[in-house]
C-alpha cells in the first residue's frame, strides 16, 4: 500500500501525463512548479516527484537550473519513436497469451469500427500487449513509448488509408495464435506510420 505522499505524487503524475497526452501541455511547454502546485492543490514535493517520473519516461525534459518542460517532438523524433515502439512490440509478441487476454482482444477488435474509437482501442491494445509480457522492464518501456505517441495515434486514422481494418487484422492475428502473421502485421503497422510521420507531425502542429 502506498504512503499518502507516494499516492499524491502518483495522482499528480497521472494528471500531468494526461494533460501532456491530450495536448493541453504542448511539446516545449515549460511546466512551472508553482503553477502546478496551485492547480493541483498540493505541495511542491509530490509535483516535483511526478515531474521527475515523467522525465524518466521521456515525456518531460529536466532543464538547466532544475526547471521542467514537455519534451519537444520533432519529425525525426517521431520517426524514432515509431521505430522504437515497433521494436518493443515485436519483443512483446513473443509472449504466450492466456485465454483471458485473448477475450479482451476480441472485445477490442469489435470496438475498432465504432466511430471515434480508433485511438482509444489502439492505446488499449498496446497496453494489453505490454501488461501481458510479464516482463517489468519491457512493459515499462512499451507503455512509456505508447504514452508519448498518444497524440500522434489520435490522428493516424485520418492520414493512413485502411488504418481501422489494419488494426483489426493485427488484433485478429494475435487472437488466432498466428505468430508469423502477427509479426508481419505489426511490422507493417509501424512502417505505415513511419511513412506518414511527417504528415502526422504537421497535423499535430495545426
């Protein structure tokens, strides 16, 4: 069980991460400790702890002098993130999937076609993929990369033809225990995003 101080820091971490992922705090935005403590109604210590945790996840930069800012996300970094996320996802595909995970994947696949659900389904899919690895380091790395890509993910279906069917097929290959097909589909999924990364990045700046 977390101490009250750790629980507060975790709560603040989740709030700040949500604001970054949803675009309320844009890349390059300076995160001022005083403003955040006032906004969240807490002391500086849990806010600083939360920001340092986000530094570890590469969502936030630590500035000279001890300040913080949302880490800039240029076109080259977006390409690198997609490539890194893809490599981690390939590692995660080596997992033996329990029946309960496949049931969750089946429910997700059925939700892909629902209007406005693409980004949330894709995010949930990679969260399940990360958790199912039962490897703490791989789960943390894949989760962190997915968080950084969340804003880009929200735009992918607008720029990548057939993105919805592509995601549904990727999930289906895992449900079917077709390891070779899953790896092929996962590689194609990330190649498509790398090819469109400059367009995705441009739309993110609009």
